[in-house]
C-alpha cells in the first residue's frame, strides 16, 4: 500500500470517524517512521508532503479516458476502521471539496463510481465525504461496483435525493471463504451515540422437513422464513434480516426429505439462504440437507446452499441465494445447472414454464446479498428518490423454476441521518420475496430501513 494513503482511524462512532477523516483530508498524511529510501522514492513519485485533495485536483482531467472528461479518483486514504475500540474492517476514504450535482449532464453516476469507489471487495468500507451539497437526480444511482462491508456518505451541506442509492446485492461475504479470502468478524457498529448496528441481525430459517407424500397426502411445501430485524429496544434493532430455508417436498411416496437452512444476517450483510429439495420418492438418507450439509447456507454473507445430492426424478431443486448463489439440480437428468441460468431463454432449457415464460430475471443468477449503507446529512435532507438494500429473491415459476425453490435472502441495513428533515425519503430494506409454484413461505427476513436525527 502507498504509505501516503495508510491511516488508521480510532473513534467512538462512525459519525466521529467521518468527521475526523473529513477535517483532516487536507492535512499532510506522511506522519510515521520512514527510511531514507522511502522518503526519496515517495518524493520522486510526487507522493511526499501532499496536503490535498482539493477541488483543483479533482477537476483535473485524467489522460486515460477517450472523452477527455474523466475525473481523477477522489480516494485519498485507506486503513483500519476502529470504532469504540473494536475493529470494524478496512476502509477506503474519498473526499470531495465542493458541491456535486449528479444530473446526467455534466456529472453522471458512472463518473461518481470511478471517482469514489475502489475495487476492494468484501474487506473494505466505502467512506465518502462531500464537503458541500449533494444533489442526486433521477435516474442516477449510487451503488458500489463491488461488494463492500458497508458504504457511508457524509454530506456537510444539503442532500437532495431524487435518484437511487442502493446496497442491494452489495453485501459482503466476510466469511473468509469468498473471493477476497478476508474474514471480518461481525461487530457492533456505533453510528452516532444513539443508534448502533448490532453484530447479528435476524436469525436464518431452520432446515425444513417435508411430509412423506402419498399421492398428495402430506405433500405440502415446507419452508421456514428468515427472521426480520427487531424493533426499537430489541437486540437486533438496526440490524439486517435472516435468510430463509429452501422448500422441502415429497410428491408421492418414501420418507421425508430436508431442505437447507438459511443463515442469520450480520452487520455487513443480510443472511444467505438454503437450497430446496423436492423428490418423487423421498429418501432422507441420500437426499437433501440430512444427507449433505452443502444444502445449508454459509454464515457471514457466504454462499447460498447448493442442491448437492439426490436424484430428483421429475422435479428440480434450486440453490439458495448468497455470495455466490447455490447451484440448481435439474429434475430430468439430475445435472447441475450454473447459478447464472444463462442470459436468455434459448441458452439452455431447464424446464422453464413456457405458458408463463418471460426473459430470465436471473442473468446474475442467485448471486448477491443485501448490504449496509449509512447516509449522514448535516444540512437539510429532502427528495423523493429510492434508498434501499433489498434481499435477493429466490427464483419463481416464471423464471423456469417449477420444483423446490431455494430460500430468499435477508434484507439489509440502510439508515439516513439528517440535520433537518424536509420530507426526505425513508429507506426500505425488505427481505427477498416469498412465493413459487411450489413454495409460499420462503421469504427472507426484513432488515432495517429508517431515518433519524444525525
């Protein structure tokens, strides 16, 4: 890491951390112990005794873009985020001195992405400090291009939110088993002295056991929904929602079968969900989660459950949603189908319901979990936009899924804090939808969407 960027932050709350980073953004950050070679190399590279960013830096065009209007990255610092003496993950900090108007004319959402986000996946917060006003016009969207531990935007002036701000499908896989291989333990995140995001959110839905079939007798669908975050005064207030179990069904005869369980939400991600299990003739010793625990979701925003074993015989079973989503097992030939499901209906036939067919909504497959976002507006908060961190839905009948559905993911966390509220938008953090041809109670638990005084 460039030593000019390294800067650990120790503060009581996230608000205090943002204020400390913002107030020191123009200060020299070369404090520390360096060798002569370090100083020499950083001086030659123009990285020594830098007291910016300032507006002249950010408005300077880069030389890499074909349009000639590409702005220089505003990311100025990285380090460890320590809140209330607890490690809350790594962070990347971006600073902008002046007003921003995302209006699709001279400043677009894609430029915002390029300026204010890094590619650090799963292990870092995106902390953004705007020393001025922020106006977000429809249909621009602010959303990190990769999964983050969280996103926090601090606006010293007024915030007019008429566009979209989202952490849907941007929750972190902080289990250590994801592509980043970086584990970050769930921890309470104190926001402003009165609100705290809890380390654990709503519980995941437990494994569901089917009936034994018998030509429709006890052939109902069995699922367990994810648990929603609690209200004020509960241990999960300001938390995320839990992921649902998959659906368990035996259509005709044999023993019961068991679907995969969902996982609890955390401070960094809504809960991932379990895989479904449907069979013509049930056999609990060779089918479902009892036979293979890979049907279960992984904790801490990890992978969704996978329909791992058992000849499906007529019916398919779907994986759960998560990072990444679980695989689906076909009913006609027992093959595994990738979680992307193809980009069009003609890519491969998975037994889609042609009478109700439509282009797949599953281009990104079952990948993704709801993440954490905190807005802090010191001035007036207004607008009519949509702020959300929604749980990923399991696939349904019109997506070509006619067997046992996987569960849906838990809702995330989106909290807007304001100096003055002028009918600013209230965030929404629903769990993933419930419902399928064979399942109706596999919804993810709702997370927390609220606005409150900064």
